[in-house]
């Protein structure tokens, strides 16, 4: 039965600085590098047939650390913008506390935690899902159906969109689901890609 492993990138510089990052291409922190190396340690013994990531360096460098850790540095990684983080529009680059002071905590909470209300000039989680799932269906699902094992290294919200699809979660349920940095999430799937089990390791 195929395995799908999803990993959110290690801590980024703007995670550390409490900034809205979105599509801004920031790097990993030293802690983020260690999280990525640790993810590779946890995945020793796994072998992947295909690897997918976003276009952003924090995800790509995390993937590089993981593949090196499991001895698959030569595995081709398919990178695509559709796996990028949710685009935060006018909030990108701003400190979250400063944005709360400017717009009010309630409004910022709505932008961050509602399913279908985007921040100014940005994407909602619903918008993010509408690019992630067609990409998954076209490029990843056929490989899983043929029995291939796959790793996806991406971002908190692009992975939330995928988790929502795979686990048939409601908008309310997915918003409560936390995806920690640098922590592999292992799906064991059956032949119809129904989830037999899903666990963080």
C-alpha cells in the first residue's frame, strides 16, 4: 500500500520574527535546519519514489536535508508554485502583533482562521485549496494509485489544504489542525487512497 509523507518546512526566519511570510522567499533559521535534519533522521528506513515541493527555498532546503538524511540526495524533486504557502497579500512582511494593533485582533483572527475570507490582496485557505488539490489530483494521486511512495515538503496552509482533502475534514475541523514545522506526517493509504492511518512521527 502506498505511503504519503507530508512535512512542513523547518522554522523560517520570519516564523522566528512573527511575520506574515506567504510567498516571500525567506530562508530557514539555524533551528529550522536542525528540524529538517531531525526529520531526515526520523525518516531513515523510508524510500521514496517521487518528491514534491513548492518553489520556496525554506521548503526546498528542508527537502534537501531530509533526502540527504535518508540517502536519497539524487532523487529528483518536482517543484511547483501550486504547493506554495498561502499568499498573505498586503500582510506579507508585517509583524503579526503590529497588524493586530493596526486592524484589531478580531479582524486579524478572521483573516488567519476563517476558511474563506482572504486578507487584503491575498488568499483564503479556500483559495489555497483550489490550487493545491487540482495539482495533487493531476500529479500526485496517479502515482500513489500505482503504488509509489511519495514525500511532499511544503507549508502550513498548503499542507492543511491537502490534509483537509485526504481526511475529508470540514472547514471548522481543518482550522483546528496544527501542522508543526519539521515534523513528518505519515499517511498509510489503501488502493483507493482512503486513509488507513495518519500520524506525526
